[in-house]
């Protein structure tokens, strides 16, 4: 367990926002987490769990003790006739973990390649891309309750996954016993990769790749390569342009609301969901309001994908969290005024 004071957080958030942590503790094992909770000075303090910092907007210095999760390790836990079970430490970078599974000949996570962040953060927002959500490959996770020091394991049902949502995004006050926001530190996550492997190719961008290349039966490695190419072409690399991925969730509306909007806006991009609701492309809504490429202070809307807000000031003159939130608020207002739809931010605002 290593404790540091007055730590710059700019290298620890993919937006590249400048802020400081009063106290930052690097935790490399469950024992480290338990040591923090047993420490007389640290135990009573509020805690903030930091993974790869790829889904947060820092709006000021962080007063709670920052627990930087650096629990590593990857292994095949079980090889059964129906699935491979793989496990990774919460501090493992997600994309590296996906590559490792493929190197081991364990397919199933390839559609989730190149998502920034750590393994421990992946269940929090139930990451998803190109037709696969984390919940489709999730087995279970281990965590520590930061209030009681109790270690516990949750299965998928207990995580209450939803679209970019889980039990880890809700406080107990909002969700009763189900809320674990600010309370759980995830230490390890296990994934269930079903056998036989079946490619997930239904997404339009992947269909285009198949048509372009003539490859009709791609391997998991081929899909991984395609996903990396698709994402790189559309999304900014956080190492080059600070960002937190999609800034808003894609909103859902009723079929009636959707017909009403289509009558006014025939071009609106929408997808029917299995539960009968309709999902609208938030990127399209923002784009339609003319935001693509716009800038407020040093915060901007990415030129190639209006759903992504970016830091235009680099590391020298980075956007502040306030500028990012002002821009986000202006976008929400204009989308609401034009479409009557309230966009909900995806990252956690700290
Ligand atoms: N669109 C526009 N203008 C834009 C952006 C998008 O018209 O500026 C249209 C596109 O033409 C497309 C539709 O909106 O028809 C949807 O766009 P895209 O396929 O890029 O997907 P998305 O809905 O914007 C979601 C996820 C991404 C994920 C992709 C692929 C959310 C909030 N975002 O984006 O996840 O990679 O699908 O599955 O669900 C993330 O969460 O950080 C993230 C990047």
C-alpha cells in the first residue's frame, strides 16, 4: 500500500482535466484494501475508487481518499464443455485483457476491443459495443465493502445490469439495498466465454467490413482487428485528444413518442429494442442540432462523432471540468428544445 499526498490527477483521467487528490492510495491487492480500512487515519475518511479514469469528469480537487486500483493478474479459471471462465484483476487495462484472452485462444470478448479503462470499471457501466455488452459475458466479481470491510462476490443478477448501468451506479438511498455506488471496491472480475464460440456480426459497421473484405466467416482475431479499425476511425484516441468516450447515453422513447418525432424529423436514427421501446442515436440528435465540431472554452464536440466531448487544450491548456459540463448542459438544452428529449450523461461527474 503506497500513500501519496496532493497528487495531480491529470495523468489519471482520460479527459486530461487538471485536478488534485488530497490523498491517493495505490492498492495492489485485497489485503491492501483491507489495510486502508484498518488504518486509523484512513478508515473514517470518505473514499473514491479510481480505475483507469476513462469515464469520469473531474470538476474540482478530490477531497475523499482516492483508492487507485492496481490489482493485477489474468488467468483461466475453468475450462468446461460449455464455457471458458477467465478472471482478471480489477486494475488490468481492459483492452490488454481482451488481447490476452485471444492470445490464449479464448474468444468471446473481441467485440469489446479498444474500450478504454480497466477491468474493474467494466461492470460498473456494463460496457458495450458492436452488439455485445459486458453482461453477455459476465460470470461474477469479487469486491470489498468499503464501509464494513466485508469481502463479497456478486453474480450477474446481483449486479442488476442495465444499459450502461449497474448496482454500482446507484446509491443505497436511490436503490435501497441494491445501491453500491461509493461503497464497493471491485477487486476481481470473472467472465464466461461460451462454447462453441459464435461471432457477433449483426452490427452495421461489421457488415460493411465483411462486404468490403469478402470475408464471410471471420475469426475472433479478425473481428478484433475490424473493431479496432472501426473504433480508431470514429473515436478519438484519449492519449492524443482527451475524452471519456460517449458522453451521453442513447435515450429510449416509446413507439408513440418515436412516431411523433419521425413525423417532424424523418431522418432520425432509431433502433427497436427487444422490450418494445425505441432507442434513439444521441449522436444523431446532437449532430442534428449543429454541435459537431463546436467548442466552448477548451471543451469541444468531436468532429467525427457528436456523442464524444473532447479536451481541445491538450495537456498544456486543458479544458476544465466546468467547461465540459457547461458544454454538456448547452447540448442538453438544445436537444431538449428541438426534440423534447432529455439526454443523460454517461460518465460519473466528480
Ligand atoms: N450519428 C450521427 N452523427 C454523429 C454520431 C452518430 O448521425 O455525430 C449516427 C450514426 O450515423 C449512426 C448512429 O448515430 O447511425 C449511431 O452511431 P454509432 O454507430 O457511432 O454508435 P453510438 O450509438 O454513437 C454506441 C455506444 C458506443 C459504442 C458504439 C458501437 C453508447 C452511449 N455509445 O455509440 O460506446 O462503441 O455504440 O456499439 O451507447 C461508449 O460508451 O463510450 C462508447 C463509445
